[in-house]
C-alpha cells in the first residue's frame, strides 16, 4: 500500500506538544524563534492498517479496560522476528504505558536510594531526570566525538567509572538518541560484558531501532548471548516506528524470570498488570 509522505498536515491548532508554542516555549525559557524540532514526533498520519483497526474500535464505541490478549503478544513477537531475527518469549513481554514511566519503574525495582546509575551523554533527557527524581545518583560517561561528529566510547574508561562510582545500573540508548549511533555488536557486547563483570543491570532502550539509515545494521540486545540477555532489560515501543506516541504503549522485555517477577511486582503495585 502506497503512503503519501508529501501530504502536509497542519497540527499547529491541535493540542500537539510539538506544535503548541505556549507549551514548548515554557520548556525553553520562553525564547522566541524556536523551531518545532525538539521532540521525536512525526507529522505523518497513521498508516491505513492502523487507521482501519482504530476505526473498528471507534465504531464499537466502548473504551473500557482492556486485557492484553494473544493478538497483541503475537504482533510484538512477529514484528521483532521480522526486524531483528529473534523470537521474544511471550512471557518475557511486559506491557507498560510508556518507556519513560518504565524507566522510573525499573529504577524503583532494581536500585535503592543513592545508588549510582550510569548514562552515556549526551542522551535523551528524561533518563537523567528520572534518576534524579528517584533520588539515585547520576553517573555520566561523556561519549567521545571525533571531528566528523562520530561518537564512540573508551571501554576501559567506562569500566573504570563503573568501578569508581559503584554503579548499579546502566541505562543505554540503542540506537543512541541524540547522537545517532547504531551501536555495533562488538560495542554492545563490550558494555554488556562490563555490566556482567561488575554486577550491573543493563537497561537497553531500543525505541528508535526501526529507524535505521544507510549501511547501519541494528543489533538488538536480544541478539546477544543468553548470559547477557539474562542480565538485561530491553525497552521497546511502537511509538516512534509508527508515529503512535500518544497511545502510550511500550513493551518491556525481561528474559530472566527472577528479574521479571520483581518488575511485575512493581507493576502490580501501580495496578498496571496486563
Ligand atoms: C530514547 C527514547 N526513549 C523513550 C522515549 C519516549 O518513550 P515513551 O513515549 O514510550 O515514554 C523517547 C522519545 O523521544 C526516546 O527518544
């Protein structure tokens, strides 16, 4: 089915955070002449398939509490297999209303107050805010940038920092927002190894993983060996790929049963269990 990417859809008079100037100016010290390029929200209409499915729901007209059924899980499993070549075990998928809320629940589940949590800056702002809001300590490793604006890491330095600051959790953005790096398998394994060696939980936010350009090849954390998978959590969502951010649907994938039960207990606390 062809999609018309040239159609210009005006959203300025809608309640879109991206386009509502009163809203976004308040975030940026009321500066004038700002461009609405500050949020990963596209101006494309949802595809016909999505529109048709939603129209069915609108025609039905009842929007009560819904359970997560096999149609939902199968869609996630199928899409992941198609894109990343590995099969997510159904049990490992935990629906959560948004990755940012999930990062907060993850912090609350696996770390304690004053624990150190590492991020790789510059990175998506809510990671740092969530760590601070939950009264954990932010440990920032500054990514290295060369003259061609290519970002990389010095793994020895990363590990040194992990040890020095007694880091308990790493929040990793893969692919990385905003530096645009699609991490190689080797880079991903290096970080995963550092985490494993130092008893650090690895949280891998893969929300941008379907939007890969050029010769880059995305490697999911789920493509790695079981020993890494069992020490990690993948955060994923349909919101960027299909421009559905307002739906607030994300999927948290936790392979290890004990880690998964802990997260589910937090979900139960907030009454979010599917
Ligand atoms: C790296 C990253 N994680 C998470 C989000 C937001 O996720 P959600 O809307 O599911 O909270 C974004 C949005 O831009 C993002 O760039």
